[in-house]
C-alpha cells in the first residue's frame, strides 16, 4: 500500500485486497457472498481539514447469493479490523445494487423457463439463442404480498437475428417476466399484448444502414508544443490558480475534492451521486425507471478512453481501480481524461474614445470520464475557466430504449423506425456540492429578477429589481426552479466580504428544465424524492452522501434528501451541502435513431463578488495568432 496516502485519494488495488483479507478473516466472505459495492469510506471533513494521518477505511455491501442476506461493512485498513458489520433490512431500506453474475443468471433462467419459451413461441420465435435478455431493476410498486420481500428483476426481450445485429432495434413487446434472483426462478410471466417485432436493421456499422461515409472532413490537429499549462502530482491537479484533488468511486464515478481558487476554498467535495431515468409510458412499462448510480453503479462501467476518439489534444490520463463481485481489483486504463481547450473569446472591446482594441481568448481545464450503463453512454465533464467559472456538463449518447410502436400518434412514444418506438423519458441527475466559499460558514440566497409596476418610483415602468430570499432552514431550502424569474441560487460566505462590503459568493445557474414529472403520489416519486426539487440545502453530515438513500434498489421510498431535510436544521452561516437536480426531458426524435447524437445538460457556478473586478485582466493577448490576413 502507498505510504501515508492523502485521506481523499481513491483506494488502490493493494488496499482493496487488504480490505478483502480483513473481511475474510472475520468470516464475512464465506461462499456465496459477493461484493455489490466496494469503495473508499471517506473520513469526516473535520478530520481531513485538521491534517495528520486519518484512519483509512473501506466500505462494502455484501450479498449472499443463496439467502439474499445483505450486509453493510466498514473495515479499517489502518487498524486491520472490521469497524462495522450490520445486516441491511432490505424490506425497510432496499436491496443492494445488482451483482455482475446476476445478469448471467437471469439469461440462464429465462432460456430454461417453459413459460417464457411459450410466450416467445406465440410470437413465432423458437430459437432462444437469438433472444437477448434485458434484466431491469424492479422498483417498488406494491407488488403482490409474496413478492414484497424478494430480490428480483423484471425482464424484457429483444431479438438479435445476426451476430452484429443491433438488438435494441427489435424489441419483443407486450411480455415481461418477473425473476426471483435468490430462488433463481421465474415468478410469473406477464403477457399483455403482442405487436410485430420491428424488422428494420439498426446496425449503424452496416454500410447498408449508414450509407457511404461522407467526405471533405479535413483533419483538425490540436497541438501544444510547450506542453499543457496544468500539472498533476498524484491526484492533485493545479491550473491557473485552480487546485483540486481527483477521486474515483465505483458508485459515484469521478469525485472532486478541496477545490480552491488562488488559495481560497470554493467547494470541499463535488460529485454526481445519483441519477434516475423514469420512462413515461403508463401502459405496459409503468415500472421502467432506472437509478443508474444507486442500482447499477455508474463508475463501475467506466470506459477506457482513446486518444483522438474520446479526447483530443495534449491529454493526461489517470487510471481508475474498481472491483468485481469477488472484491478483486481491476484497473481501467485511461479512465479519467484531463486536458485544456480553447473556448473562444474571453473578453473583447474596441473603444470609440481611446482607440484601444483588445481581445483575449478563453480557455478551460477539462476533467472527464465516460461510462456505459446498458443502452446509454454518459460522459461526465467538469470544466474550470480562467474567470473562475465552474461548469458541470453531462453528455448523453448511445441507443434510446425501445418498444414496439402501434402506429399513429402515440401519446407517450415517438416512432423512430417502422414499428419501432422510443418512449418519452427523463434523465434527472443530482449533483452534490459540499460548499466552502471562503470557509465553512456559508448560506444560500435565492435570487429572482422581476420588473416593477408603474408607480411613483417607476413612472415609466422600466425598473428591474432583484428579489432575494435567504434560505434559513432545510425545509425552506427545498426549492423549485423558475426560469420565468431567472431564478438562481447564490452561495455566500458569512465570514468574508469583498471591498464593497458584500459577502463573497458563487452563484449556481441552473438550466430551464422540469423536475420529476411523475405524480407526487406515485411509487416512483416516493423513491426519487430528490428529483422533485431543483435545489436542496442541508447541513453537512458525513453519513449523508446519496440523494436517494444508501440502498436504492427496490427501496420503498422516503430515504435520501427528503429524509435529510426533514430534520429541518439551521443552514444559515453553517457548514452546508447544496444538492442540485438537473437534466432533460427527452422526447425522442427520429434523428436520435439508431445511435443518438450527444445531448448536453448541466449547470454553472460563477464567482459573484468573489473578486473585486474582472480577474482575467492579466491574461495576455494571444501570441502569434492575431493577424488580418
């Protein structure tokens, strides 16, 4: 193991193996116990900020594949002992994430099940080797009593007639199976209707589908002859006054820590620790909603990136270490991409009085990774700009989830190929922003802009004003967005002021998009309560890391942010965490098929009185590039 690693450095392969040995010695890993999650248990913030050597700990979710017994375990690598091992009450809390071997188990169960084979035969499908199985987390929908406590998935089928065929193009609709993962059997087949399996190929690698490749695209080369402007020392990244530590977790993916600007703290920890993708077809697939982070672990499926394809320019890569279900470490090469890129004009002015004509170029530091969860591919990008702006962007691509389309104007689905539908759905991400603007004493103000009516102080009706609401408690700080008012949220320091006597601050600028569209009384809304609000603000608690709760799979709901905020703690001038829900409502287009061009979503944090003036006056003019010809 690394000698005295920084407390926030991601766990190494050697540490994962050491933690596994501790658990095995304690009798926690008897066969068939498997790891559903394994990652660093970060020390509390006060211990990190105090310096010194923190207790190095790992956390594991352990699943017995035979009995379904689930355990939440924390081990201390420092003391070589088990710190905590408790049994998870899966009925009250939820099931553990899906384990790798369960995907293969479901395929075996379905291939052997006579009810499934009969359902396929009724559709003229008798060759089971061509049926692809999509096991999908089951959710919690007040199922029959005998199913309430089961660890289960719901199964949809797709036809793959040829080896390289795109199975998503050929959904076998109207039939699903409910599978018990512990008893290893099909509980029931639900066969509601049958529509023809769409026949048109979606194989976008096939020249017959894509057509001849276009010509005329000449190379774009990005070079930095003197190398990049950033430095990486271990997991510490520095660039143009920015400093931050990079981590990686099988559940959350990329995590950023101790983000500071010119030596001043801004964010203690930033991540996107949950997302939900609810589908809006109420007929047969009412249960289709994925929590890709809490149920499937987005970081676990991180891609190995390739220069020139995924990242362009002068690139620095970091590897990531994740583990399989046996707790064995696996190193993913080039998992995190770090580079800087030109971003157009930073500022420009030609003055009509003094004749000065000046232009400056913006550039940004990019830290990113890509992951594939089933049919979708997600790129998570964090940008840091010369002017102090921080941006989080998620790039969504891949293949839309499909169903058969009955024709006509379906109210909840788009026909993207003959007989092939793509249901309407949402992608709702939750960013966890542990703020530390000029220290730990922060507060949040909601800022709306408004016009004012004609009156004595506004005789011509042209006045524009801000309306500022200080969010004092957690219950008050569960907020909706309002694009009609230009609503933003300003995180202020209650201990530092600028030269105008105003608190130094960073402002969160959200995108105009709806929150969760499911009915508030729906089972989904109970489980995805975090997505019902654009903003939550809570007091810092090291145990409160996940917006939908620790155990999301088949959870009955009520956990996570609604439960955290129910404590109604004081958040004015305190150590606070800001949680922001963002993401698009996707009404698919024919242009999204058979593979979807990238859709972007995200938010920005901009310094607001953090500086006393434009902080980029010192950026030099571009050298050797400005010329008229």
